[in-house]
């Protein structure tokens, strides 16, 4: 383990870590939304993210990845995954909302295997690459090095996603219904709200953000079949560190995890994930409910 790096190397790695943390927040935001409202452990969320990335590859091949078509491609990828989310929620997830944790994990893990099989059948197991749209080509000079422009783009998108979700949850009637469903879905149903449709909508919205994150991650130039597993592990770490169901906690934790992973790559390249889990242990030792989680009496 060596700490002897130049200031430039540290700055570049920290900015890259913030960019990766921003991308992780987009993934974790959908997972946080689904868990917060539905109380279901959706282990397949990373696979939806993977699916969004590969759909982006196919759409890019079909319509290109220019400055204008880039936006169309990533939105369509998110919508395609959201459509799949409707099917998943109605067929498999709806019956397990109130079932034991082990049942939820088994059902969602089954979807992980199914999606992995679909990806290998349709796109193969060698991985795929996509071009970068012209407006994100190149990098920004920082001290003695360069940061790819897409890292700053990740930061911008994560802020937009965070503000959008905050607005939906705390400034709209839909958000009030979602928060009411978390507290007492039976009482909400008695008030005339179709809770099943509401839950489906929440799941679809979370799936959309997973697909959107998959579209955005393709900017890094290469995606492989293991992308979903890597993302879901870090996303679960984020929602635990941030506090289960807390959007603001997930935002803070995502950048904390991104920084920890980036510094781990500098300090212990072969075990960088150990730094991330060290942060998890420290946070839970100090605040068992997470950074922004509610304390259980």
C-alpha cells in the first residue's frame, strides 16, 4: 500500500471517484425508491441497469450516437427497461411484497439469472462498446492530467435525477401518496387510492432510472455481462450507508462510496473494494441506521 502520489494524481482520482459516485447514485436512487415505498429487496435492479446498457448499444447501432440522438437513445433505453419493469412487477414482484426476505431474494435472484441468460443470448458474452457523442469527446485539463468530460456529465445527471425525485416525492400529490403507502398502505387503500397501481408506478419509475443509468454508463466506452452484479453490490452498500429508504442519504453515500473506491484503486489496487466495505463498517458502527436513516426505538 502506497500513499506516495502527486497532488495531480489525487485530484484526478477524486474527481473520477465523484463521477463514478454520481453514476452509482442514479442506480441506487431507483433501488432506494423501490425499497422505500414497496419494502421489497430488488436484487434484480442491477440486471435492469445492465439491460439498459445493452439496449443502448443496440439503439446506438440503429440510430447513431450524435449530440441529438444521444438523448433519444438513453431516454428510450430507460423507457424500454421501465416497460420490462411493468411485466416484472405484475408477474413476479407483486405477489411477494409482504413475503419473507428470503422469498424476495430468491425471486429477484431468479430474474438476475434470467436477464443474464437473455443478455448472453442476444448480445453475447464478450462485452460491447459504444462511441461518445461529440459534445462529450475529449477531456478537461486538471493540473497535469485530464478528466474525461463524461465524468462531469455523470455529476450533472445525478443532480438532475436527485432534484427530480425530491420534487416528485415532496412537492407532488403522487409523492404524498407514495409516502403514505410507506406508512400505512391499507389505510391509503381505504381512502380510495388504488395501491396496486401506485406500487406498479413506483416500480416502473425505479426501473426507468436503472435503465437510464445503464444508458449513461455506456459513455465509459465498454460494458460487459458483469456490469449488473458490480453495480448492485455497490448500490446495496450505498442504501445501507445512507439509510434504508432515504434519498438524501443515498446521495451522500454514493459520493462517499465513489471516493472510497477511487482512493482504494490508488492505495490498494487489488483490493479496492475493501476500502468501500471499511467505510460501510465505520458508518454502521457510528450510526447503525445509516447517515440519514431513521433511528429505530
